[in-house]
C-alpha cells in the first residue's frame, strides 16, 4: 500500500498540464504548450561538447563527491565573486540534481514537524509539497500590493514563530524582482526573528528592461548566518534537462545536506557536472543573447496579452519567463466554470493552449503563461486566447 505520506502529495500542476499537452500532441492535436518552465533554446553547443568530452575521458565509472566535483564548486565560488563580489568557501557549496533537489534537501534539513514556513502567494508549486513532506506547516501570505510581493509588514503580522522564510526573486510565476531595499528588509526581519531564509535565485540572470537583480550575497555574509541561496544552470543556460543546481549556505547546513544527499543521490550525474562547469567557466555570451530574446518576447507578449478580453496583467514582470494574467470573474461565469483550474482545462481542450492555473500556485483567479517560446508561437497562442475569450466577454 502507498504510504500516508505519499498520499498527501499533489502532482505538480505545471508538469500535469504539460503532460496533458504532450499527450494531445502525440495524438496529432496542435497544442501550444506554455505550461512548464523550460526554455525553448537549446543548451549551447560548447556546453554539450564539454559533456561529450567528459564521456570520452571516461569521467563516468565512479561516484563524484556527494557535494560535486571540486572544479564545479570552485567555478560557482568564482561566479559568486564575479557577480556579487562575495567571498564564500568550498564548504559553503553543495551541488545537487537540480535546484529542486537543493530545495527538497533543505526542507528536510531545516524543518521539524509543525515548524512554520512562510512564503508569499503566488508561489512555486514544489515548495508546497516539499514543506508538507518535511512535516512543516506552510503559511502562505497573500500580499496586498499589486506586485504581489512579500513585505516586512506581512511578516510582522504573523502571530506564530517562523522557522523559515522562502523568498523567490525574480518570482515564478509573477516575474517580480525584489529591490535591494526589499531584500535587505526581509533579511533583517529574518535575522531579528531567528528565522532561516531561503533565497531562491534560480532566475537571477534573467531580468529585463533595466531591472536590477539583488542577491542576498550582496547584503550579508553566508558563514554563520541563517541565509541560504539556491541557484542552478537550468534557466540561464537552457540546461533544464541536465539537472544541476546548488545550495550556498553556512557549512553546518551544507554538511547536514550532504549527509542526506549521500543516501538520496550519492552525487549529481558526473557528466552533467562537467557540462555545468563549462557553462559557468566559458564564454557567457549565450546568457546575454537568451536574456535579450526573453526581454523582447516579454515586451511584445505583455502588450499583446493585455489586449485579450478578460485577461489582465496589472504589473509588468521584470524577470523570469512567465506572465501571470488575472482572469476577470465575469469570464468564469460566462464560460460556465467554477474556477480558473476548470478554465485552464477548457482553454486546453478548446483553444489548444496549455497554461496552468493559479490554483497550483496558491492564487486562484490567474493563469500562468510561460513565454520562453518563439515569438511566432506566442503570437499564435495570444490569437487563440483572443478567440476563446471573445466568446465569454
Ligand atoms: N525554483 C523555481 C522558482 C523554479 O521555477 C524552478 C524550476 N521551475 C526551480 C526552482 C527548479 O529548478 P531546477 O530545474 O534547477 O530543478
């Protein structure tokens, strides 16, 4: 029998929507899949070549250290120095099978049963289940500002003791970027309240139209702190499938994670680590090329999406690669659906566009549109959405 623990877990709404879309595509239906956080770019050739070279050099028949090969950890340290002028040590780094596993292992290491973990809604789907699996209690703050950002006022209003705060900037799914002052204020709050704080910086290199990303590493030192940084190569280097991410934290947290990871993965795939090493140490032009392409798509698609009747993106995203339009309540009534979850299924079935709904992100009433696609595909998606929504407005 399946364990009670496993029974409580919800499938990832994003992956479920994407699977439905792929099944429909396999049946010959022309579905536009805007469901999952994948880049439409290929991993740059030089990075793939480094993996091929690692296979040819037979870097495959042994376990690497659990925390990753030394060269990759050093490359991460060097990148942190170069991007944020921060000094961290090898003992502050562990490389994992995607940032997702970093986050999973962190919840296991930091959260005791009944501990309160706080994050702002809307939030990335996997935090919810990872916290649940650690026995923690997720308190989702519903921000009152239009940008849907967590504030110190929200944190001050919490009656209970907080063990861990999760801050994701740029945010999936809203694309908002927290300013330096905002990150500083939240870090100060965490320090004053003895709370741990995870800064999920996976989209840190993908900010647009002059927005400035602030890392926690620019604000405070890592060692002996309760600040934890999660990052990886999936988004900025179009390396989602390689599954390489990392955690940067005080060495006691890293040691505790490594003990767990010993029994979970032993190590992230060796060949993928060599690819990530090439990604971080080689020419960074591809990062800027992709960033510029995303910026163009954001600008074009944001304007287009706001012309779709019944959909509205109040505040323009500044980072990541998602738009999070709000659906007017009248549309739900006219379309004869109870909520945006049902609406997203109807859009998939009738308009053949896959977009997960806000429910999975803790914020019903919204849809999420990933714009890491060619502009022609995005234009066609908006055209289909316009036809669909015109029926109900
Ligand atoms: N954090 C956020 C906010 C994400 O959106 C994602 C990917 N969708 C991840 C972490 C996980 O990234 P990875 O591919 O490195 O596991």
